[in-house]
């Protein structure tokens, strides 16, 4: 280190490094984090972690829940963007995550966006198997029909869901098991909210199975979905649970990054 405390190129500022390491732990974290948990994860003393948390909170990069004393990322992170450059579109942001999920699971991964009462497939990577779910760019699905659609619908405010159901009565189905009953749809919305993701019902295509997550924008409104799926003949409930655990860190990181961008 030089006399001014700046790096001489041969060493790093350890305190700064610790702050950045603490901040990095919040990327993709599914729930708020506290000093004790971070101390164990990072092999730092609790005092070191506490100082880093206080610094990040005072600088507006973390938000502290006063009732629990735990922290989450602050939307102020968005101010670190270079506003002179246009933000990349959702496909460019999502592509590396789609590729990693596809590589780990070997199944089809799709990216959709919401357009009023529908979702549209805008990107995807097909599974590696001889039998795979095909990506059909431009396909449009109503918000009550298909797993990605319901992930989006469940993330909408209650009054918006009521309005959707009212305007689209009777709800259109594609198969005998399609979810067209409003009470059943509301029960599914509550289940999705409780679990944090949507499961394939086989009601749009009875030969497919999978799961989906809503993609929320900067204002916590749904503007799309991340969908993973494949042939129902080899993918069951056990596969869905195992696959989700496998890719959960990747999904959480993507959803955190995507939330920094406003929906178009």
C-alpha cells in the first residue's frame, strides 16, 4: 500500500474486498440475510461482517428490516447503472442464465414476456433429449393457461386478477383438464404465491411437465416468466422438485438482476 492508503497494484484493500464479498452474497439470495449467517458463509468475524453491512446500508445499497435486523438488496443499486448507455433487453440479460439452466438439466428453458392478458415466448433453448419440448417463438398464451402464464398471473395484484377473470369469462380451455373455473384458478394462484413458483398442470399440453417463475420488474410487477419443462413421460413431480433445487441459485440470481430493469 502507498502512504495515501491507495493500492500500489501489488495488493488490495482488504476492507473494501470484505464489503464487496458481503454485497455479493445478496445477489440471488432468496431471503434476507443477517450478520451471523454471513459470518459463517464468508469465514469472517461477526464484527467484520457487521461493519460491512452498516457501510452498505448507509450507502443505500442494502435495506435493513427494522423488525428482524436482517438485510436485503436495495433498489438503489439501479442508480449504479451507466444511464448514458441503453439498458440491454431482457433476452440479452436472460440468455446466459437460460444456457446454464439448460446445460444443468438437459431440458427446455423458455423466456416469456407479458402483453396485457397474454404471455409471449421470446427466447428459449430446446432440451438435449431425442424427445424434447420445442421452443415456438412468438407463441401466445392467455394468463390462466400454461405454467408460465399462471406464474405471471399469480404475481399480479388481486384486483387485477379479478378484472382479468371478469373480462375473459368464460375462461377458454385447450384440454379437458384446462383450468377454466375461477375458484380453481384462485386456489392455484394462492398455491403459487405460497410456493414461489408455478407447476405444470398439463392443461395446455398434456404431454409436457415443468415449472415456472415470474420475472418481476423494478416496481415488483410481473413482466414475464422463466419456464423449464419437457416431456411428461419422463418428468414427474419428483423431477420438478429435484430440478428446482439444482437450478435455484441460478434462477434467483437472474431474477435479482432482471428486477433492476423496468418493464417496457
